[in-house]
């Protein structure tokens, strides 16, 4: 797993999701071997959820990097700016 894809504060969660992904792949295979097709479907849904979580974490890093770049460009143009952090508990 390339840790550069994630924000520093998201690395632990990304690592958990990454491990979870592989555990779920093993679970999917076990359920298939057992011919537990309902279990297969549930494991597949969980795999998709894990992949979506990893994608959201990666996109969060991409948005952060883009914002940092915009901030640097504005500073180069002599426009004072600062990147501030919005807490998750705040409403948009």
C-alpha cells in the first residue's frame, strides 16, 4: 500500500481498511468454497464498502493537495491566504 496516497492523520484508518480488504477476500473465498452464496454476497458488499472507504480517504488527500497548491499559487501572486481546517463536527 502506498501511504503517500493518504493524509498523515488517515494512514492508520487506511491501513485498517487495507487489512480488512484482504481479510474479506479470504472470507469471500471461504464462503464460495462452502457454497454459502448469501455469505458470498455479504462479503462482496463489505469489500465494496472497504474499497469505497479507501477511495474516499485517497480523494480527501487529493483535495488537500489541490488546496495546498492553490494556496501556494495565490501566495506567489502576492495574495495573502491561509488554509484552515474545518472540523468534522461542523456543518457545511
